[in-house]
C-alpha cells in the first residue's frame, strides 16, 4: 500500500509540473498571438499585424518567432535553420516525464495485484492454521486483497487520463509552433520580394 501511495504522489507531482511547464510553453495561454498568422492567404495589411503578433508572442512559439526574425536578413534558408534549431532544442522538453507517468500508470495496478496475491496468501495461511470453518478469520486477508487492488486502480486511472491529456497537449504545442513558424517564414520571405 505504501508503494502505491508513493507512486500516486510522484505521479501527481509530475502531472502538476507538466501542466505548469506547458502553460509557460503554450503561446495560446498568453493571448492570441497566432490570430493574424492563422490566415492561409494574408493580405498586405495583415502581414504587418502578423509580424507584430509574432514578435510579441510568448512561450515556445515566441522563441521560434524571435529566432526567425533575427535570421530574416540572412534569407529563407537561414530562417528555416534557426527555427529547426530552436524546435530541436525545446521539443524534447515537452515529452519529459511523460514516459514516467505512463510507467506509473502501468505500475500502480501491478502493485495492487501484488497486494491481492499477498492478501490471498494470508487467507490461505489462516485456512491452513484454523481451517475453513470460521469465515471471519479469513475476511482479513480477502479485505486486504480487495483494498490494495482498489487503491492501485484508483491511483492508476487518473494518472493515465492525465498522461493522455498531457501527451495531446505536447503534440499540439509542437504542431502549433511548426505551423506558426512555417507561416511566419513565408510572410518574411514574401515581404522581402519586390
């Protein structure tokens, strides 16, 4: 039971840490920085608004947008390389601890199963010593088996749901940054042409 409790505490600590990290990395939580970049064919008036929005963006996309802006004078290839460098550096951070959460979600029911086996073994020990005539003596081992199994499932289920949500959010942040960087590079490249 103690191992299940520790797994649950570690799991919730990692979940809260990931939520906080994603809040800092997701530019959508800092305002609508992509609204002007979201248009597939921006007009000339929209181009300046998109560039201003990109410069003031926060989170991972803000870092990508600033690196692209710094490389703007060097041409489109340099902008692409700078965006790739920033994404290559920060995208692995999005998945950090998600594997550990998946392991904790898988381990908690197995720890519960271990408690089930120990409870059944205790029940058989009581049967061996006192016989099967007294059900109240056997109830302790059966209760132990059921409580530990339930604890393992209660810990695993929310961690598994949160892991799934966090994985989708990490993928969304990455997709959002790649799409925004692509649009921004196209806008910068288009504004350089006569």
